[in-house]
């Protein structure tokens, strides 16, 4: 019987030597593929929100770059899970609790809370941006009508000190809120001098009628483009969630410094590299706001490489 031909190596066998080295050998664990699909339960979110709100004014300003920030934090989490057997034995001072495996689960929840609260803040920002755009056209028209009516009343009150005083108050202000108030004040004057307006030859009566139509629209849109208490709270909670993430990272970094200082593993715990210029004016794709004057997180030289 003829000997059997040797079985050729499978494609998987041939490719085995080319297989990429593990993340441990790289010293930089990639973010989890399932991280984006993770969601908080309502009860867990409520618990973390209470913790965030308990910070009061002791919060950091979130400098934007949510997508990068979540990936970076997730890398630190994966490194901490890898090194948990050492980190949980870190001899923190007596006034600081030790790191537990539960802390690592909580850290994952805090990262997700940052994502959730940033989304809510962005939604509030988008509503405000739409209102700002919607305000521009009627405001421009109202300003032109305001000039038409002021010209009429300037002539009518030429010999009336009281009337001139009222016009001066209308002219004194500037800005969107003042424009809305000016419209309201002018409409009062128009009601008081309705007969004279009807006889005016340069379209003053039509200007008053149109201004009366625009007034409620301007008032409503102005309210929408102003930061509401709800929007202000959304931003404050988002900053508090960011503070929880940074605080957790710093504890893990301190423990890692104790165990791994001077080794490649410390690269996995490096602080997020936020520059002052980026935090003040940079904007991550997909992020609505780059915080005004947001202070960068300090890069700790002993941990960064």
C-alpha cells in the first residue's frame, strides 16, 4: 500500500506564528469591545448620582473629548483588573480605605455615568443652540421695527420730557434680553398712541402690528436660549461624574505607583494628556461643548512616560 501523503498544515497553523502579541506583552491593554454596550441600572445610576451630588462645589470642570476620555479610562480599568491581585493589597494610610475588587466594578459604573451625564448635557446644549439660531431672524426684524417706531415717537415726544425719558430708557439697553423688553415697552406706547399710529404715513401702524406678533415668539425663544436651571444642573452633574472618574483613577494610579514604579506597566495608568490649549478651546468630534476655561487634569510626572 502506498504511504499516505502528508497532511498540509492548515491556514490557521501557518498563520499562528504571525499572531499579534497579547496586550500584556504590549503593556497597553486595548479598550473592551463591549464597553460601549454596557448600561447602568436605574438603581445603580441613582446611587452614583447621589455620590456625585454629594461633592457639592468640589468638582473638576470636564474638558470635553468624551470619546477619548472614556477609552483612556477603560484602559486604566482593564489594567487594574489585570493587576487586581496586587492592587487590593496596597497599604494605603489608615485614613484611606483599601482598594477592593468591588471598587473596580464601581469604576466601570462611574465611566458609564460620565457617558450618560455628558449625553444629557449635550442634549440641553443642542436645544439651546437651536433656540439661538431660531432667535436671530425674528430678533433682526424686531430691531428694524424698533427703529421705525422710535423714530416716530422721537418726533411725537419732541416737547414731552416724560415721553423723552421713556424713549431714553428703551434706547439704553443692549443685548437680546433688552431687545425683548424694548419690544414690550414699545407696544405699551403703541397702545397708548394707537390713533396717532394709524394716521402715521410711514408704515408705523403695520410695524406695531408686526411687533405685536413677534413679541410672544421672542419671549419664548429667549427663554429657550438661556441656560435653564435644569441645564445648569445637567452640566454640574456631568462635572461631578467626571470628578468621580478622575478620583478613582488617581487612587488606582497611586496603588500602581507603589507596585509598578519604573516598569512598563505604569504606562497603562498614565493620566489623560489634556493640554491647557485643548481644554480651553479644543473640541472633540461629536462633543458639543469645549469648556470655557476648563482646567486640565495635572499630569503626574512619576506616572507619565
